[in-house]
């Protein structure tokens, strides 16, 4: 594997783990506010991000590549309004999309078609992540300022369940 591509993938493991930690911090914020549905949503989100990291971890090992684990950054955002984590999550997913696109571009440059195919899942996933994050902001703006609306939205988010994704189960 091209060293630059390997390095970018290796770094992405850390970025996905940081995403998990960032979302756990958002769950933490909503837990303190008594919004169990919102916190459930972000706990599930955190688990999915760990899956994203593990899939890259296994992809590198399956291709005989070295994996180096670095320190995961501290989530240091301070949230005040209930909508703050939602906005931060959307901005974060847009940032992650850029990261994935950068790796994709590098893999294409060196004709690493296997990595390109592997990353196709991530490209599609980022589209869904951005849509989910942006939809949540829209719903919050529409219903979140009304206590009854907020209650129902919290119930909706409480229904989100986690399904593990692995290299074996990932499909486009
Ligand atoms: Fe991710
Ligand atoms: Fe994500």
C-alpha cells in the first residue's frame, strides 16, 4: 500500500475514535438535561463511530499494513443551548466528509482501487450522516422550542437502535 494512503487511513482510525468521544460528550450533555432520547441518539452515534474506526483498523491489518494508535483528543466544546450539539455535530460530519474525500483522492491518485472500493462505503455513509445531522437541526428548530414538541422529539430519538457494522456486513 502507498505510504501516504496508509498514513491517512491510520489517522482516520483516530478521527473516528475522536468522533465517538465527541458524540459521547454530546450524549453526556443531554443526559444532564434529562433528555434521554437525545442522549440515546448520540450514544448510538458514538458506537457507530467506533465501528467506523474498527473497520479501517481491520482493513489495514487485512492488507498487512501497520496500525499505530495515537491519543484520542479531549472533547472540549462547551454546550449551552439544546441545539448547540446538533449544530456542532453537523459541522463535524461535514469535516469528516472532507477527510474521507481526501483519502479517496489519494487512493485514486496511486491506483489503489481496493482502497477506493473500501472507501465507497464511507463516502455514502457520510452523505447519510450529514443528512441525519441536518434533519435533526430542522426538527429542533421546528418543534424544539415548544415543551410538548421537545418531549415528542425526545421520544422519537429514544427509538434509535444500534446495529453493528463490520467489514463483513458493510454493503453499499
Ligand atoms: Fe464516522
Ligand atoms: Fe459520523
